[in-house]
């Protein structure tokens, strides 16, 4: 089950514009895997590194579309 088209576009925009919170994180959510975050430094690299709360290992994505395809969206 995918997120709405609007939320998917908001996720692409947030990644492109590096909309991070004061702690330097872009907070993410997944319908079955819970929550995670991407550190601002990862937003400037070619690979997005998503750290999941209470889970290992980190997940790696080649870009926003791959992240969205895997079911992640901004929280």
C-alpha cells in the first residue's frame, strides 16, 4: 500500500530541499516498519541512509524515488 501522491511529492520536495528539523534530521515513517530518520549529511550525498528506530541495520537508497518505492514518506 502506497502513500498518497501528494505525500510522495512532499517527500521528494523535502529531500530535495533538505527540510531538516533543528536536530539535523528528516523524520520518516513507514506503514509497517515504523519510524526512522535521515541525517542532513546523507541528504547531500548520492545515497540516502535511513536509520530506523530500534532496528539494525540502516537502510540505503540511491535516491528519493527508491525510498518512496520502498514505502517510506516524510513524517
